[in-house]
């Protein structure tokens, strides 16, 4: 019954701090309206991930298969970060390439 942003990412990257701040802003803005984030890390470095993930308010898991993850293959992820938006019925509705579009697209799904 929630709108979910499914995110495949790696925390030990140059983009990660700013990217996670963007996600945090979206989460803070929309969580009370039924929005959640499910973040899948493909980091090789488990200890780095373990020190970062607990600070996040959304669901964050790590795929120990890293870049060889079957989930990356299932979702046809060629590069990370990769984002999928899932509506309240569990349907993937969008795969935005541009993070600037996320706010508007999440707001539309929550209406």
C-alpha cells in the first residue's frame, strides 16, 4: 500500500553522500504520505556499508554478490545508481534516469 522507490546503489562511491542526501530529503518530505525507500547496496566492502546504513531511516540491505547480483540482472541494471518507482499496487511505474524528476514523479504517485 505504499509508494516505494527501489534503489540499487553503492555507498563507497563519490556520488553517494549527495545522492543519499537527495533521497533523505524525499523521504522526509513524503514518508508520512505513504512513501518508503528500499535501497539495495552492491558494495564489496561490508564493513563500510554496515557503518553507513544504520544512519538511514529507510530499508537498506546489502547484496553480498555485489556487481554479480542476480537482482541487478533481473532489473536489467547496467549502471548504478538505478531507481525504480513502484506504485501502491506493487507495479513498477517508472525508471527515471534523472534524479531531478523524482520529486514530481513521487508526488504524482502519492495522489
